[in-house]
C-alpha cells in the first residue's frame, strides 16, 4: 500500500486558520455503520448519537509553549521546538538553524539563557538549559504556543486558551489533541445529562506528528515515539462499560493509539511508556467502538488510522463530501464521528 493511496485534493482556503468564536459551534460529519449514509450535522448534536452508559475517552495532555528563539554563539539565529521534556534541565528538540550545531556547542535564548547542545538522536537534538529555573517555568515565561505549520500566522493571545482542551491537565504535548477542542461546558453538560460517562488517558503529542511520511510504501514507515499513560481507573471504566453493553468512543486518534498500545490479551490494561504503534488499513482496531476526530492532512498517518478503523474508500468518500460542502479542515476545523462498517 502506498502513501499516495491516501491523497486527496484540498483547497487552501478550507484550512482553518482561526478557531470559531464558540468551541461547540463546529460542524459534524457523521459516518454511521455502513450501509447507512453519511449525515451532516453539528458538534452540539453529539449527545444524540450516543446512548446512556456510553464512555467518551479524552486525552488530558496539555500543550506547552514549546517554541523558543535565540542565536548560536557564532551569531546565527536559531529556532527551538521542544519535542519532549526529559526531566531536570534537559529536553529533546528540533532546531531550525542554517548550520547544524555540534555537541558541546552553545545557544543563547533571546532572554539571555544559555543552552548546551548535548547530542543528536533521530533528527532531534538533546539540549540542556543552563539555568536553575525549571524548564516549565522558563517556557511559560518566554515560550510560544507552537501552532501547526499549516497555520500561516503567528500565535496570538487567544491561542493560549483555545489551543488547549478544557480538560488539559498533564503538561508535555507540543500539539493539541484537536478533537477535544470542540468540547465546552455546555456540550459536556449535555453529555452528562444524556448519561454519557467520561474517562481520560494521557498521550503527549510530539513534534513528529507534523513530519511528512518519507517512505512511499507505508509498511516501511517508522512512527515517532510518544509517551502515554493509560491508568487503572480508566481500564476499570472500560470493563464496566463493556459489561453493561455500552460503547467506548475515542475522542481523537491519540486516544485510539493509547488504547491500542495498551491492549493485552484483547483487553485494555494499565500501561505507561513509549508507543510507536502505526495503525493503517489491514490492522484491526479493537479497543473502541466509535471515533470522534478532526479532518487530517492528505497522506498522513492520522488519516491512515481513520481509514484502518472505518475503511479507506468510505473515509476518502467522506472527505470528498466534506470538501464539496466546505467543511473546515485540520486543528481548528470541523469534526467527524466515525463508526466502523457493520461487521468489522
């Protein structure tokens, strides 16, 4: 299977550059179990598609202001995009520089903070901040929210709030779990009134999520590693949901990856650690019964995951419909509620 099998044409003007004034004002394209036809709706209709006793699983990761600017000791400008906090004063990061710095060389942030380049690993740099200030506090003080590269603008004050979910608690992501951005207090209250339960995983979305797939044959692609935590409380919630005949609905592809990475003997088990799981057509997704997700980039691993869940032809046909109907795409865009084909 080739990555070009997952290409679709997207007019540039359909890429959402700003969030809507209200989180739950987004549109919702529903893909019911085949052969039922797709339906156009609104995200505020979501409770109508769920049943009392269903379980919505969210990702509670929090986006850190991971983009920093400075210069090399030789004077050249440098952009730092932190990919992961490693503890202490050390991070893993991507560097935007004209010439690759060597291990042992230094960088100077715009506020004067010194940074030492310790080494390089898989395209990422290992850095140490030479300050007694915790890295998290330094980022809050001078870092910028790292908007995705398809947003052709600088972040503004509104992004600090709108590029976070309402339930973002665990800092460490450099990109938002965007399906969760649609939920505001009114929608969450409607879901509670419907009798829908909520649970949480943590998966810190890394900078590699925006890196294009380089292998033409998708089976040759190696996913970037991301850290996740599926706790025992959620595992118990899932068991109870299954026992009462309820459904498990993932809010976002990150939740699917976390739950599938935690499967042991056909059941989601507590797990904390790294995942490089790549889900594409031909690999069965067993941990969830439905998926709420945004529209993803052409030829991306996220689109391939959705196709693995609901069928490539169905999903790409739905994307073509979304383009014709002028849905908004990507992080600040609209959403899909996807069910697998009957019997799959």
